[in-house]
C-alpha cells in the first residue's frame, strides 16, 4: 500500500488505507498495531491514524488483554463482524428459506416458510415477505441494517434480477425478483439461479471447498447444475452456463419421469409416485423400483458426462433433494460416468442439506461486500462501507 497520494487526494488515500486495514483484520482473532502495519505496508503513524478512525466509526474494537497477562501488553484490535448484516434467501418449490448473517458469514437467525410447487406468484411472494421478516426479527436486525441481500431462485436470471425463464414455478417467468426483495430491505439485491448458488456454497463451506474445478448437480424432480472453474462461479456470457438440461438429448427432462411412473401399470389418472416412495421400495428390494432408479440415473449421467468431458473437473458434487437418497444413486452414477468419461472425477455427496442454496445466496452477498472492501469503485458508493449505517435502497444484480 503506497502512502503517497496521487494528485494530493488525501481523502481517497485515507479510505484506501482504511480498506487495507479492514481487509487484514477480517478473519483474524486480533492483531496488534505492529502486525497491522506489517501486513498493510503502512507506516506505524499511518496505522495508528487508520485504527483510531475505524474505532470511532465502529468498524474495529479493541480486545481486552487475556486474564493473567503480566506487564503492559500491546493493544490488539479485531474487525467487528457485527458492524453490518447480510441476508440470503432461497425461493424454492417447497420452501422459502432466509438466513441473516454477520460480515464473517456466521448465521445469526434462520427462518423457513413452507410452500408448494403449484403455488402462484402472489402466494409465493407473500411467503418470501414472511420469511424475510421472521429472519430479521429473530436476529434483531432492522431492514435498514442489511447491506447486501443474495437471492436464489429457479430458472434463468438476467443481469437486473429478473427471471427470464422458469418452467418449475407457476407465474414466475418475467418476475423482477430484485425489485420485490428491494422493497423489503435496504442495500444491494443480487439474484442468481439456485443451482449456481448451491455450487458456490459447496466451494465455500461444503465438500468442494478445497477443489478449484467442480461440477455441482442439483438433483431432484428438477435437475440443475452449477460450475466452479478455477475456484470461481462460472456464469457464462448470458448467465446460462451449465444449462445442459435444455438439450433434450441430455436426458434431464426425461429423468424424473422414470421415478414418477413407478410402479408399472398404474392407472393413467393416478397421482405420480413420490420419489421418496420409490427410493424406499428400492431399498426394500422392489425390482420395479430398482429399475426406475437405474433408468433415472442413466438419464442423469448423460448430461453429467457431457459436462465432465467439457470441463474435466476435479470433483462432481451430488446435491439437491435427492442427495438424501445418495446411497442408491451415487455409486450407479459413478459407474455411468466411468462408461462415458475419459477420466472420471471424484464424486462426493453434499453435506449442506437443504440449506445449501440459501448459504450460496449468503456467500453471494458476502462476496459483494468483499469486492467493495478490496476494490474501490467496483460497486456503487463503496464509501458507505466506511460510514454507518447505510441509508436508502439500491437495486442490483449480477
């Protein structure tokens, strides 16, 4: 970090120095002035000025000496993760899940509202409102204290937070999700596809956190995917990367039908079989159920193999609602990948359960905060990250 301002812009220099100090303090228990100075490259005098200002603004707090410390210990400081809040929301077919977290990503409260796949737009948005309100109230967070909100939804999402296409949820295509959520909380609103955010969660806190290249399979009655390339979420030029299910030959549209048709010979007007019932029967040795599961896996493996052949990932992560039945699905999937792929990557099961997508939405929000801290000018009004609290509302999306 240079301390010589270009063009005499002292206010910009002070802000850059403050951002540098915050960046080194985040994720650390506590650091002394000497340690902050060494890691930022600032002089001791500049470090003292920066820390004093951050203390006044509530971004940093002094840590009390450990009990029994002898002599006069050096003062130590830590980043205040509770200086702001971020929100992650998963809008799904069966639930709306909202998570409130601090700036270190520690979840402070969770709110869950049950919905149904057939529910219309108005009812589903009412469930979103309820989940967000409950999450904020439970965490003691005001709507104006939310810096950034990440939102996960099924379907293709454009750069403004509008759903371009959703075949899974009624009346969802064309919905401006960012605008609706922006009416509930302050700060930037970022909207992204649920499969992509599930992949982001796996690379953050899941089984893929040590892998750089990952294919994530969101397996359920609807099949989706997310791609991590070189450690980063890959969206593609039009935010449609990984949407191989749109290709009929991939088999993903047909795959769930094999489960719904069990048992064979059921009346045409009968309700489709629940996947849980099929999996349960397969575990009990029902041959027709085992055949339905095998056919489902074969269809799933076609699209998955295509992604593996194109990307050559280190890891394939199997997640989504069907991951609860991974004991029936993962080993057959691995064998199918062996048939089609030049090199079969390791296949692992997600351990994040049904919170994975919401955690990915939370990570999306935290990444937005991080960019503002690291790269002034990357997002609008980064100065607001050094003042408290933020005022007004701004709508945004990746």
